[in-house]
């Protein structure tokens, strides 16, 4: 294990930071996951996700994960810590990125339907072009099922992202003069998703899901935008990264 982490950190120090995004079209996610419930409060989990471009079916990136969840005595609240190394497939070389994150989740019910609200803080290293830190608010509503087979549970999910500490961008006026140089710290992304989670056999779950992602600029701050014009006002720099995902996830509970 120590040798594995040493190799990962050598790779991090070797490559320079470049922007990494999925293709702005349709993508497919496939993942497998394992979890182990140590007791009523603590659960460990691990897994891997693969992302493919839907047109060429080339692998865009793979992401490993390992983490743990702790549920407080007040079972409405839980917290998670996880580590995710990501390998992006570049045009000329592959690049490792790493993500450390923590989250807090509150569970409740609305109209007798399960509702989850969570807040997540993520740290990426090396730094990505658009951000180094990312904060995510998520809300997930699950539905009761009286007619679908395999104990299926449909759900809807919304996520809102805040970017922090990206690489500074030059903002130009119409004459090509620099008016500001700032990192694009602001709300810049949302995701809307829907899915169905099945349990075909004991301790095994299958989830099929769809995600729509859009990047955007707000009017809350000045000169913090993405998708801006270059100095000559002839081309877009740092274009919005908009895409859709159809995904399949397999999860097996070891205990």
C-alpha cells in the first residue's frame, strides 16, 4: 500500500496541471462498488468508475474511490470522508489527479418520501484549471414503489457546484485591455439526475441513472466568469463544459 501511494505522488509531481473535462456531448459511466458495514454507525466502501465517450466509446477517465461513512446517534445525520484518484486519458499523455473530500448529510421525509440534503467539500491536487476546491450542495428525493419489480426505488437528484481557487484568468474589455485578473470563484455548475435502484438479490444493488450537466455564469460577482472572450474578442476561452451521462452502477454489500 505504501508503494502504491508513493507511485501516485511521483506521478503527480511529474505532470503539470492542465484542464480536464469530459467531452461536451453524451457519455457513459460504468462503476462497481463494495461496502462493508462494521456496525450500526460505521460503513466502509470502495469502488471504481469508468467514463466513455458515447461516439467513439474511448475511455476518457477512470476513478477509484475508498471511503467511510459515520452515522451519528441522531440517525438523521451522517458524515463521510473519501479519497478518489482519477486517471484522465489525454491526447498525448495520461494525467493523475487526486481528490480528498468530506461531506455532511441530513435525512428527512417530505410527504412521507425519503429526502437527503448534503454538503460536500472537495480538494483536488494537482490544481485543475477551473478550480482547486469545489463545494457541492445536493438534494435527493426517493419515491415509493408499489408496481415496479425487484424492489425498485426511483429517485431525482439535483447538485449545485461552487468553484474556488482555479487558475487566474485575464478579463479583457472590447478594446483588448486587461480589466481584471481573477480566479473564476463562483457558482458555475449544476447537475440534474434521475435513476432507478434495483435489488435483484440480497446484498446486491443495480442502479441505472441519467445526468444532465450545465456550466453557467452568475451575476453575483464581476470578472469571475467562464466562457469568456480572448484578448482579440475572436474566440471563447475556457468554454462551458456541458454534457449528458447514461450510467450503470453495481454495488455489493459484504456485510
